C-alpha cells in the first residue's frame, strides 16, 4: 500500500531532488532554513526510522502531532506517514506516540510515548525534560536517512485515506492556482486537517516550492517576495 509520503515525495524526488522545497523563516529571530526535496526526505526517513525502531510504532497506529507550521513539523509529518501511521492533530489519548513542543507536554500525559521538539534552528535539545519524554533533536540524528516502509494503515490524516488526502490537497492547489512551477509564500497555520491540507500538502501535491514564515513581519513582505522569487501567496 502506498504511503502518503511516498505519493507526495516520489514525483518530486524524480523531477527535482536538489531544488528548494521548503524554505522556513522566523521573522522574530531572523532564522532561515532551506531544504531540498532530498534533504526533506532524509529528515523524514530519520523520523520514520525513529518512530518504527525506537518507539515500536506499527503501521496503522495513531501518532499525535502537536506542532506549529515549521520545517521540522513537515519532516515529522512526512516521517509519520512514511511509517504507515495515521496522524492526528490533537491530544488523542489513544495515540501510540505524540510529538509535541515543550509547552504542550501537559496535553499528552495519557499518551504512551512522547517526543518533544525544541524547534531550535541549531538543533539544540529541550532542556529539563521530564523523565520518560524523548528529545527529538538528540535522538533523530541516531537513525538512518534511508527508509523502506513496511506497510500502511487504512487512514493517513484525521480519518481520511491516502487517496482522500491527496485528492483534497490537489483540489486545494487548484483553488489557489498553485502549479508545479510556483514558489509559494505562506504564513498559514497547520493546526487543523483543512489548514494542513491547504497550507502544506497542497503545495507538495503538485510539486511546488513552499516559503513558510513564522511570526511574519509585514515590513519584510515585499522584499521577501522579490528575494525568494515568489509567484503565489497564501495569505494567513
């Protein structure tokens, strides 16, 4: 069974593995990170290997992802789907694993396994984690950057199948006028299924390139449109 990550990344890796795929800015700190499709796939593979080998999460299991719109969140989501799991975007007590920011740890007390992400641009670990919580940045680096999926469950995102999610993503891209040649600027959130489909998956589903901005500074907008060669904008 094809995983959602395979369906999203394989066409991009075949056509343009080295071009910029996700560029992330944080206007509050000045951080900028750019990932090619190949680098994004490597991070997703490391995450998928960690999910399967370190946490023992099997295809068809549920993984709670409580993360903001960020390049590391994209790697986590793609890794979870590559491992054949269903992603849920809330604190589901029936999830086998939760990946969260430190400020949301209290929401996942009932989840069996928890990994915390600092989302630090330099990969610094989360300080003073409580016992039993894994630091993502420290542990994900120990895993291989190639992954071979061992299966997939019936659903991929919030109860939707892989084909349902792909259809929704492509329909969203069509509504927004996004094509495979576009460089898309967005500061949208990825909190709900529809937001994630519109803000991330629509772009990947047609092979476009995403420039995602956290804490956007309106004064930097026009300069960024020019410097990043933006062709389409998804307004928040």
